[in-house]
C-alpha cells in the first residue's frame, strides 16, 4: 500500500517481505518515469507537456559533407523553416490543427499540433551557402558540403 502524499523525488511504500508483485512495481516505475519526462519536456507555450513534437534525426559525416535526415511527417515543405550556419542547422515549423468532428460527444486525437524547433550542432564547419535540401514522404534530407579546411585528406607518409 502506497502513501497517498506525493513528494517530487521520493515516494515511500510499505515493505511487505512475502508479497512481491512485479507487474505492479513495473507499472509504478513507468508512472514515475512518465511524470519525470512530463516535467522535462517543455511545450512551445511555456507549459510542460508530454506531447511536444521533436523531429528525430540521423547524421552521417563523410570526407566531403555532412548528411542530415530528419523525420517530419504530416507537413508540407512550405510549413518548414530550415536555417543553416557554418556550425549548426535549425529546423522549425508548425503543425496546424485540422477541423475535428465529434461523434456522440466524444473525440480522441493522438496527433501532435503546434510549433516545434530543433537546433542540431554539426561535427564540422560547412559551406552554408552550398547546402542542399530535399523533402519527400515526411523525410527532410540535407546535404551540407564541408569547408575546404575541414575536409580530411589522406596523406601518404614515406617510411625510411
């Protein structure tokens, strides 16, 4: 039996040595983790929400460029703002709410709406004026050529 008073970082439970319920403990742990993440993820309007949208990203660095892919489904390219500096990429946009219909007084929506922004630091300096972007099927692909001094060149060294 748990104590009903909740402390932010400490919960006290009565210990019962011969009554172990692993599923209940897992559920309790999940509830605590959910509360922790809800506090840590801010929404665009300053409130805390677990429904904040943050696009997932993949980055690959080659000898000549940095390749960045972001998963941003449900938006059109006109709804995205992409800014590239020599050291980072900033992606922002807004997913607007669609008209919702209510059926028998009940509505359920699991879509995430609102503004989002993600700034991704780059592992090397890039030529931001030569960046190329492609947005297809909800995937934003950026090709960012490296600055000449950042390109890693192999140099053969003579031995002996």
